[in-house]
């Protein structure tokens, strides 16, 4: 690895990023918020490229929360259009030599049919790829995810396929959108805010948090490298000593 500071063998397995600060980035420049989202989408592409290069296994990015529908319609539309552009680009490059697999986590039912179809196709393209898995959290909310899991388990109970005493943490994990994936080791939030805002609330039980004073559109691979460096200085105990 030509990169001296980030080595493949001691990388976190799973990194989560709350891509925050697009609106403020635009406001600082006197531009409408949608321009911040457009720059944010560019930063996202570069970070995916970088994560792939360093050999990360899982990256989960928070793109749109279940609460973000409260925003003006033109801003929501602009974000959805950017996501669609990203998907169209992925189709156009589907035969490129890449091992990156894109998945979407969240409540897809509320999205337009066109987006839902594109999401299905993107996920199909990624099947069988063994490199970096990118989870795009879209119409995602941790509380919504837990409700969804509980409903699925309740159905199993109703069908007699499980019993109350069989319900355990593993069963709950198996019904989350991230089923089968390791919990995030590191969660990064740029923009200066220091909260989860409903991101991976179950999975973050033992994550390390790194909050950074940079707006998402300005977030560069160097910031990620710095966050990984900070992560390496932490002492994770998981309740032990
Ligand atoms: C994050 O940036 C993108 C989404 C929530 C979709 P924001 O749009 O929240 O930017 P700020 O926090 O207003 O600066
Ligand atoms: C969290 O950011 C959601 C995304 C980055 C997609 P918000 O900007 O929506 O969070 P709050 O409102 O500041 O908590
Ligand atoms: Mg924000």
C-alpha cells in the first residue's frame, strides 16, 4: 500500500458517515441549498473511490433520513434527482472492472417507482461483487428500521415460526437492513454537529465517533484518513477492561 498512514491490515471493517453540512456550504457562498447537495454528491463519489482503494469492506453513508421529508419539496426533489443521476452513472459503468457493490438501506416503499426500479437494478448489478460494499441510507431512520424488524419478527410469531423466548439480539440483527454485516467500528460526522440524528442507532452501540469541523462538500480523503488515525488512538473495551 503506497499510503503510509492507512494500512489495510488495521483498517476498521465498517465506517459510517453522516454526510452533513451541504446546506451550510451553499449558504456560505450565497447559493441555493441544492448546489450544496450537488457538491456533496461529488464528495461522496471521491470517498467511495478512496475507500475502495484502501480496501475497506463496508461503508454506510447517510444520504436522506426519514425526517428529511420535512424539507421544502424542491430541495427533496433535488436530492432525489442527484441520487437518480448517481444510479444512472452506475448503469452506464456497469461493465467497468469494479468490485464495488452498492446497496440501499431504508424504507424504499416511499420512493418513486422509478427510483425503486433503479435501486433494484443497481443492487442486481452489484450481486456477486466481493469488494467494498456501499450502503446508501436512503429514507433511512434507525427507529423505522427497528419497527420494521419488530414487525417482521411479529409475523414469524404469528405463523408459529418462532417463540417469544427465541427472540434474541441475533434475531433482531438478522431483521435489520444491515443483516449479515458487521456493526460500524467508526462513525464520522462532519459539519460540526455532534449527534446521530437517527443513524444506525442499534448498530452504533459500540461505535467510535469522530466529529469533524468540515462541511461535507469540503470533505476529502485526507479527512477520512485523519478520522481513521483518530480511531486508531481509541481504546475499545466493549464493556471489558
Ligand atoms: C446533509 O446536509 C444532506 C441531507 C440531510 C440530505 P444538510 O442539507 O443537512 O446541510 P445543513 O446541515 O443544512 O448544512
Ligand atoms: C442527518 O442530517 C441526515 C443526513 C445527513 C442525511 P440532518 O441535517 O437531517 O440532521 P439534523 O436535522 O441536523 O439532526
Ligand atoms: Mg444537516
